[in-house]
């Protein structure tokens, strides 16, 4: 019985590897990482040839395989730009990049890569990401508020110093 199960698993693995090799050739990708990038590029392209490639991809892969590839595409869509800093750089995922690229993807490409409950979840994610992008856009990265408060405190201390009120100046400096 073990030999039968081993042969079955071996046939399954060979079939899966054959499907991946077919897709790597179709998308002109020498590695799995290149395949993920090229699939994401095809999804973002408006060309009919790329949509046809995505259709072949959809027919070739089975459920879990398509899910793994779709997850990698989401990661590619969120790839931050080179100038990214802070949390975006640390995480390696940009909310703004994801949202921009998602909105640039054709609805047909979205439905070929993400189906059913995954599509609904991505719609929810897009809604949340859109809100996060709006918050991120409002962030005060120049720190003008903090700088203004610090400068005001410094000027007040200097003014109090000229007035001879050293106890208050030392209290402000200590604070």
C-alpha cells in the first residue's frame, strides 16, 4: 500500500512540476520569482496577449497552486518604490503601490487571478488600503508641528532669561 501511495504522490508532484514548467515557458521566466513578476506584469498590461496568457494560467493551475501564485502577485503589487522609507521599507510592502497597481489592473485580469471569496476579500483589502493610503498621505513627515513647539519653547526660555526669571527658565529646560 505504501508503494502505491508513493507512486501516486510522485505522479502528482510530476504533474505539478510539469504545469509550473509550462507556465515558466509561457511567461518567459527562468525562475519562480521571475514567473511571479511576469504574471504581475501581465496582469497590469492592457494587451490582449497578456490576458490570453492569464487565461492559460487559470486553466493550467489547480486551486491551491493558483492561490499560491495569486498571493505572490499581491506581494508584487505591493512592492515599494526604491525611495520608500520607514515602515514601508522595513515591511517591503507599500500600501500606496498596491492600491495604484490594483487600480491599474483590468477587471478581467483581476477575475482571472482571484476568484470567489478571494476576490471579495481583495475588494475588502482594497477598501482598507485606500483608507490607509489616505491616512499615510496626511502624515506630517516634515515634523513642522514638533519643530514649531520646540522653537516656541526655546524662544520663551530666552525671553524669560532676559527677564531674570531663572527658576522658570530652568523648569522649562528641565521639562
